[in-house]
């Protein structure tokens, strides 16, 4: 496997726990795994302990739970933008940092609160903790990414087989017959174009970037307004849908849909960049909005 192939794999999207119950469950399951592993294999000299063995193991498990719980619930609140575009590489780094912190805290707990087994060095604890936690976690990430990617690719393939044959039966108008106005907060900067030319609208701070076709070329124009205001203004336009917190897409012009472990992406003819779809966006709508 080449270095380029590895880098491409590491930069693949990967879902981060958005749901609070999923975060809590992940924290509990990892802690339970650590507790069960330590009870069965008893590393760190645990097998030689004569007193309080179960309490010491429970202490290690609670340390694991606290570290993962804090990292899943608190860190995303302070570093929201970092967690927004989550990848396999970020996930690996995140997992490694968890277990490094857990190893240090385990060593401190062992050294200061359990004198009977305090002779092991910090490097020993780091080695054992990383061995116990990191490598199984990496394998789990690998198989989860494969499973999610295959599942979403299969769904995307089904959608692509149907997408060009689906017509919005409630509106048989041609896109050429519909003209849309994208309003600006600055006077005299409203942008008017046929619906057939619009590809997508992206939020960029206090502005929106409009991507459209003109004379068979891809063009962009920046106007001052929020994506929410544009969404409200275009709510009656068939097929212009908010598919992501930063994107409005013209579903009438979708060329195809692709799937990965994170979610789905929309592709338009002639546009190199794909448009992300929120994980909460209903999959049925990926093929619903089509004008004749």
C-alpha cells in the first residue's frame, strides 16, 4: 500500500458522535471493556495484588470513563469547527490522545493511591494502556468505516438509478420557466437567474456564494446575506433545498449522489467540488425533487 493511498484513506470523512446518548453509551462501553479486560488478563501487576484488586480495577475503569466522557461532551463545545469536518485521521489522533491521558492518570492513580503496586514506571503504563486500547480501537474504526461506507454507497447507487427518472408530479413546469431572485442586504445587488442555472448556494460568514452555470461555464457570485434568509425567501421554489447547515442545493440539477462513512454528497455536472449532505437530512428527499 502506497503512502498516497494511506493518506487518501486517512482523509476520508468519518462520523463523530452527534447524539448525546451515543456519546454516553460510547463512554460506558469503553469503560466496561477496560474493566472486563483488566479483570480477565490483569496487567500492570494486578495478578499479584493481595488486597483491593477489584477496587483498583474499578478505579482504572472510572478513569477511562471520565476521560472519554469529558472529551466527547466538553471538547466539541469549545472546538466546534475542528469537529465539524471529522476524518479518519482526526479520529485516530483523538483516540490516541485519549489513551495517552488515560495512561498518565492510571499511573498517577497507581503510584499515589496504591502503594502495593507502585513500582511500575510511567512508560510502562503508557505502553500497556496504548496496547490495550489503541489497537482494538483502530480495528474498530476500520471496520465501522468500511461498513458505513458500503451501506451508504449501496443507498447512493439505488438513488442514482432512480434520480433522473423521478419527476415532481405536483409541478410539471420546466426549470426554464422559473426565474428566481436571490436577495441581498445591500441595495441594488439582488441576483436574478433562471432556476435551471442555479447549482448551489453556500454560506460564507455574512455572505452567500452562489454557484451557477452561464454559457456552459461554472460561475460564482458573492452577495451579502445569510443562508437562512435566502432559504426563507426561496422556500416556495421547487427543488431548492437546505441539505446542510451551510448549503442550499438545487436538487433539479443533481448529476449523481455518492456515499461515504459520514453521509452523502451531491455532485453537479462540471463542478469538481461535491456538496455535503447533513446526516439528519431525509434520504428520500435526495431523489424526490425533480422538475421535467
